[in-house]
C-alpha cells in the first residue's frame, strides 16, 4: 500500500546515489519519473529524477555533478521492472542522455486505457480514480533547474512516483483477471523503439504547421529548410523556433529568393537571420529541384474507399464498445483509412488487435 508519509529526500552526492543504486538492485519494481526544462535548448535538460520502490522514495539531483551511469545500468535492465506513467517524453530524454531504453516497461497510462479509462488519462486523474487521492498540481510550471529546491516542490515531485507502485498493482491485477496483461506488454513494448525518439532531419518537415498550403517547388523548399533547421538547432542546442519559426520558414520557401537582397524583402524574416545565415539558406534553396514529385498528399478517398472506411469505423466502434475501451485505443482513423485503401500491414492486423479486430475487418472488407 502507498504511504503518504514517506519523506522525499534529495540525493546530491555520489555516496547517496550509490546507496540508492544498491537498494534498486534488490527491487522488483522501480517507479521512475523525470523533471526537465527545454525552453532555451534543443535537448531537454534533465533536472530531477524521481524514484520509488516499495517503502522508499528518492529525488536524485543530476545538476549536482554526480555520475549517473551506474544508476542507469540498474534501472534500465530487465529486472527491476521500470514503471512510468505516460513515459514517452521521459523515454526520449533517457534515450538522448544515455543512448539506451529500459529493457521492460510498464506504462500505467497505456495499461489504464486497455481497461476502459480515458486513452490519455493523466497521472493525477488515475490516482484519483483508483486510490481516491487528490494530488496537488500547483507546481506544474516550476522551473526545475533552479536551486535550492524547497521542500514543498520536492514533495510535489515525489508525488509523481509516490503512488505509482500501487496504481501498477491494481492495474496489473485487473489486466490479469480480464486476460489483457499480454495486451499491455505488447503496447508498452512499442514505446521501446529507439526510432520514436530520434529526429532525422529528412523527416523534420512533418512538424512544420501549414506546410501543406504550399505546392510544387515551394513545398520541396520548405522540406529542405525544415531539414536545415533541424540540423542547425541540434548543432546549436537551441529550440527550432529560435533558429527559424514555422511562419518564417514557410514565407522563405514560398518566396524562393535568388539572393540575400531578395531574402531581406521576405515579410517577417529577421534581418539578423538574413545577415548571419543568408548565404547558407541560399545554398539550401539552390539544391531544391525545379521538377518536384510530390508524394506528401495522399489522393482523396474514392467513393468506394469512403464506403469501406465507414464500414470499418462502425465495426471498430462496435468492437471497442464490446471491450469497454475507447475506439482510438483499438484503432485510429489513420489506421482504418490505410486499411480502407488496401493496406494490410498496420497495427490493427497484428498482435492482440489482429485477434480481436483484424479478422473482423478483413471479413468486412471482403
């Protein structure tokens, strides 16, 4: 059972960390959360690590200059089980800092969704539902890089792992009772794909809001500029928007200036950016081909495909209702659209979803 009276302690020496690691090595389950800031950097700056085992809670201070390698070696191996809630951002940070991910993960948000809770339920909401405990969220916007950390903020941070073990126990027991434990294992395992946490420059255009407004060579230019921005932001360790905002990127791509004078006349483009990076940007634009094969917009659905999608959507809602889970947990609209177009490689045709839904979708398509 949870113990709200376990004090949160801040570990900021190597000796303290070594004592913690020794205890973690004997644990069966370790709850983990992180606090970070990234307002002025490309990479998230790890500011606090919250860790809980049965009867013990600790907050590790990475800013105290302690070496964390031994900690990660223990926490990321198959035993103890790594426990998180909505861990995708935390996993991205861990991957960027260590080049590793946990060998086994239990994400309580993922598990809860398979038991009928809202698909994106927050940690506080899940604690309230399962344990009847209301968590203080008044420090949600804390700057975790500031030191010293007052005790009330330390306690707030510790609460993010304080109840996670009991939440896990309850979810795990219900999953096993309802025959869905393997579902949770499968879905949690998908979060351990390193490709989720890498940002290849060639794919950076997916993040540019409004790119689909452009056509032809202008759209190709926007994709090239997005790749340049990604590489530059990473190299400078500065947020993408500090290098160039989406609006500036799209304006530059639409204008396709031939020289820095023309670039300086692009609306909204800062003079400092033109001065510092103008020649570099012109070189990027010069590599954009005149003839562009644009594959970024799928063709509109045909009437037959629309009819298929409607049948698949109705069937998916029906199966989701039978299972008592939200439809999006079972299949997204994009996945069903791909199936309606003839795709048979998606998640809905494999694993537990293939068993409960995929075969029925194929029947409907036939």
